[in-house]
């Protein structure tokens, strides 16, 4: 097991990930206190790693941390299949209703402004 501090992790994350791949895990230290663990998913020896990847992708999409496209790549699924999966679980594909409505209003305002400009 190795330990890295946050500064080392920020400056060279690939080294920490390589260490997690080679060792059991890497402990991330914050001011001499353990804060997080980096564990290579392959080393977890879970019986169904693809299902774990899908579950992580769904969870990150649900929380708004990643886009549907990123979640699909993470889960190693075609985008259409990922969208179907998210929808079947009752997860909104459009995000927060208020935010979506406000974004749509802003897009309409921009479109009206563009249409109102005289032709050059």
C-alpha cells in the first residue's frame, strides 16, 4: 500500500493510478490524515465488473456529475442503450425541470434576437 498527499495527486494523478493498479490500494492523505482510497476496479475481484461500471455510471449521471454520453462510455454501452436504461429506472434525462425551462427560455430569447437582426 502506498500513500500520496493531495499535492502529489494533483500534480501527477497517473502515478497514483498506476500505483493503485500495481499495489492493492493507494491512500490519499490530507494534512497527515487519510482521506480517500484509490482502488483499481480490476483488483476488487467483483464477480460482475461490467455491472459495477453500469451502476457507477447511473449513479454519477443521476447526481448530475456526468453527462449521458460520458455515462454511456463509462458503462461501455451505446448511448441509445444507456438512455433507455436511465429512462427505465425513472431517471430524468433532461435534468432539473426549472433549469431546463430557464435554459429553453434563454434559447428562445437568443433565437428571437437573431431573427430580429437585419440581414447583412
